[in-house]
C-alpha cells in the first residue's frame, strides 16, 4: 500500500505552505532522506524530506499552489502500484482566489447587456499584446514568492508576464522564459517600439509624470500575511509603553575601529550591531525581569539570554536568534549574526534558528534613522530600537562640545515590565555601551 506524504507543520505559526517546486518527478526512485520539494512557510523556504523508500507514484499538489497542513502532497510506493488521490483536505489557494477575482472584470465585459455574445469575439480577436495589460489592470498580479524574487534578480517586469501556473499564477518557469524573450512594455504595445527604455535612477525626475508603478494588488505571501496578523495582535493585545535613552556612542565606535584595524583583512569585521547584541545580553543578566514572557499561567522567567535581531527580507522581516548570547564573545556573535542574516535573506533558516528568542534588537541606524519605536515580537516582553549615531552639541564639564549620540528606544509589554524595570535595563545597557571594553571580557 502506498504511503501518503502530507504537508508538515514546518514552523510554529504555519497554517499553510506554498509548494515552490518539486525536486523529484512522478516515476522517480526515492529513498528515505531524499529531498522531494521546496516548501515556503510563513518564515522561510525549506526542503520537504522523504521518509520512505520506493517510487514517487503520484503528485497531488502542483508547484505554486498553497496547501494546508495535513493535506496530501504525494504518494510513495512500489513501482507500477495503482494509487488514487485521497480526499482533498484543502484546495490550492490560487484557483480559490481566482474565483473571487473573476466577478471583478465580468461587469466590464458584460456592460453592453444587449449584445453580450458580440463582446466575447471582440475580446478574443485582440492581438496577443493585450494579455499582459489585462494582467495588470485586472487588479491582481498573481505570482509565487520564488518567482517574484527571481524577477527582481533578473530585472524582469513580472506585471507584464502571463502566468502559466494554477489560476494564472506566475511561476519560476514564466520568469525564466520572460528573461529570454522580454514581454513588450505598455509603450511598445501602443506603438512606442524603438524608444529607449528609461534608466533606473535611484530617484525620479520631477518632470516625469508617468505612473510610479503598475496599478494592481499583489497576492499576499505566507510570510507577509503572518507578519501582518502577528503585528496586529501584538499592537492591539499587548499594552506597549516606550522608554528612550541617549548613549554616548564615541567609545563604542572607537573600540569597533580599533578591533577592525587590529584584525586587518584576515579577521572578523565587527559591527556596531554585534556590540549592541552583546551589551543587550549582559544588560538582561543585570536586569533579568526583562528576560521574561507573559503566559496564561503567569509570567515565565527565562534562564538563558537568547537575543534575536531583525533582518529585512523581500517579503518583510525575520528575527534569527543567537542562543546564549551573553556566553559568547563579540567575535562569535559577529560570525554567527552574519551567517544567520545571509541565510535569512535566502530563506534557508531552520525553524530552531528563528524561534526561542527571549529579547529582540531592531537596528535602523545603518539607514540613517535617528530614532523609532518598534513593535514587540511576542512572546518577548520587550524590543530594543536602535537609531543611527548623530553628531550634536553636548555639555561636558560645563563646556559645549561636539558629541556622538545614539538614541535607544525600549518598547515594553506593561503586563511584564514596569517603567522602573525598563529604566534599569536601559541604564545597564547604557553603562555597557559607554564602557565597551567590558564587552570583550
């Protein structure tokens, strides 16, 4: 009897998975431990492992479709064995959404009610160039997350690509085909062929009156939908309050420069964020009341400091975790943070690498943001927002001098952290950052 492989739960918040692509095809011989497919969860793209020896008899879910947890994906059995598709627990999201989207363009096509039959031949007699335009103006650009990422890498305008996936969804193969045979732009379709394409400037000319981007609604990826849901829950259910402190960043920057200059080209390049992660962990040891979580049973205290940090990716952000941060050297933290960030952007993190954090750091200093307030990442009780270092006049020994100042904003869950506790944490953090040599001990 054939064994059915179902969509597994690959992350703690996953409800559905997008089957990005199959790595095996029907009829292939597979063994326990082989990778069958790539599945995108709400947090990463992961490989689906085979747990049986035999032949891949039947595939039940097409590439690009969304499948609920527990729904059948494929059947493994003996070669030549007959297998029937099990009762569907879920349907791919693409066709379901397409049904909802169909009524929108229908009113336009049926507007001339007296002659509905005449309108259909007119639509069919239009040249092929009309198809991409229809994809944009219909309101939804259906594209898989992998195809969207590939389009950005290849410089392909996916709004002009006609999808061949389920429900017209644009998949990886469509982007690769479009790269070889670029689809005509709207200007070319209107007879503007031969005009040079506009250069991709980092800013737009004030004289440019064209649309800033294609009109339409892009389908939500699993990750973006989950981020939206969790942020709404955090902001509406957790009583946030905010504390801000200003830190003298000159000693921190001086230490970083000394370390990197001493290491030369052979050593680890330590960043300000690496030092802040270490300092945050030490501040949590000094004020452990912040290293806690709210639960229905009570306030849970965490014995270890697992500091996570926000990494921006295509569909939002993810927070990789550096376990036992206080026990690691700045150099270990730097190496681990760089590796986690790189794999996070490639969506190759394992669930254990982005779960279990007890505190989070969000740093926008490298983007010239002076100060901001971050939304708490449950089940953490606090998150630290780090701004850029700003040169400003400060008073030192009754003299006005130029100083380097960094704003740190702590968002706290008031059910767990009171104002006095949050203030103690920030002062402990300030002390570590202003005497950064202790971070190397």
